[in-house]
């Protein structure tokens, strides 16, 4: 069993930045693909970005490309989401998740993730 704990959320003004962190328990972290997701009120959860166990990155929402960056530090069992130039529409609960299979074609699929964190709220004011 893997436990994921997100941190770094909060309230920020439009144009500001936040860095989310997700720390995993267990020794298998370095073998997992990791993803960041978000869910806004009244909307479905959507995948934001994913990173393979060797550091290949994938971004799934056009409006985030160039503003968000995913990275990982396997020595710290931590994955990060750097969010810049934040917009009010980025307001959501952000979740991280771990995927054991790590297959590239699965990393954008919410249902293929095995472990989930509890989420951290990001609120962007206009």
C-alpha cells in the first residue's frame, strides 16, 4: 500500500505561482508513474500532467502548457507541480496519484492510477 500526501495549496492572486508537493510512503515510489489531477466544483476530475518513473513528462491540457511543470525527486519520494501565471479558472482541488504499470498510454487515464492522495485546495482570486 502506498500513501500519498499533497501539500502546497492555498489562496493566490491571479498571475501568482504555487508549487504543489506530493510525498509518497514506501520504497517503490521510483518505479511508479505519477500524475497530478484536478477537480473543480461541479466538474469531473481531469488529468493535468504525468511523469514516468524515469522522468518523461506529459501535459494534457492545452491551457496549462507552458505554465505548469511536473517534476520528481525519487530520493525524496516526492513529485512536484509548479504552477505559474495562475488564473481563476485554475481553482480546484488538486490530487496526486501513483500508477504501478507506468505505461505511457495509461498515464493520461484516471482509471489506471492505483493510489490517490487526499487532495489540496488551490484557489486563485481575480
